[in-house]
């Protein structure tokens, strides 16, 4: 199988082609679209991406705009956060992994327990949070979840 990747930076559209090289009988085209824009919150720029026709707000930018030592990992260690994320995912995500969620929920709050956004997404098949590395990377959340995060960093 051959994998081709074409970034079109002016539009921030990424097109991937998978070609079966054994018989060249079919081509499957997959598009990943991430259109960036920013919103202004109290004079600070917050990135918003569009992925699979859903908007995600940058939690990373929200942290940069807020004074203080807040970390997304600390937010994910909070039992209320995990319960909220579990309820949100159960409403909007038919593929949510309830078994892994129950394990995480049982460990949250322990001093030794740490959870990253990538771990949360991989273990629970979450669609509400996204984490990516690189130049345009960061942690992004569905607007409902981003507003909940905003309440946590602004008590």
C-alpha cells in the first residue's frame, strides 16, 4: 500500500491518498480539513480549528492568555472534569469506550494518577478533545468543553 500526503498550506487542507500497489485496482481518498481562525477574548487571540465540520477551541491559547500556573494535565486530574467529559461523550459520541472511562474515573483524584489528553483520547475514543504536536499543534476542545475549561481557569 502506498501512502501519499499533500499539504496545501494556503488553505490548510490536507489530502491523503491510499493506493493499493499490489493490483492498483482502487484509490481511497481521505480529506482532513483544518481551517484555522481566531476569536478575540478580552483582547487575547484564541485559535479555533474546524475538523470534520466541528469547531474546536484551543485550550493551549486559553492558558497562555490566563495569568497563573494552570496546566491541562491538572484539569484532567480533577474528578469533576472527568465526570463532565464522560457525560459529554456519552451524549455526543456513540463510540465512547465506557469500560476505559470507568477505569479512569476510579483512578482520578489519586495523587499518583496522571492523564494526558492523548491518553484520554486513545483510551476512551474521545471526540471532544484533540491534541496535536508541531507548529500548529496544541490541545483543542469542543466549545462546550472549552467553556467548562474556561470556568476552571477563571474561578
